[in-house]
């Protein structure tokens, strides 16, 4: 058992070689920036159409409710406006 511990250890050196980085040209940078800008424009247009549609739907719903006579305030208690008489 002591024979294994007394043997000298030889170190192993491992050298890791990395691949050279890919060169990026000005055209690659411009193409990437145009692509990101197009993504933002498409996203903004979709969000605008969604919010515009929701706004139009909400306004249409509100106009229909007012035409039918339903008030748009869901928190109204419908209490009488006159105080009760004291003829009890």
C-alpha cells in the first residue's frame, strides 16, 4: 500500500486549441441591424393593431350599452335619490 504512494507522479499538460473567431464585416453588422429594426417595426405594428382593435371593440360595446339603457358604471348602487319620508 505504501509502495503506490512513494512512486513519483508525472503531470499531464493538456493544451486546448480554440478555433479562430469568424470575421465580421460591415455588411454583416448592417444586415443584422436592419433585421432587428424590421423585427421591432413588425412587433410595434402588431401591438398597434391589437390595441386599436381592443379600443374600437370597447367603444362599440360602450355605445351599444348606452343605447340599450344599461349604464356603464358597474359600481352604481341604484339607491333612491330622495331621502325616505319621516311619516312612520
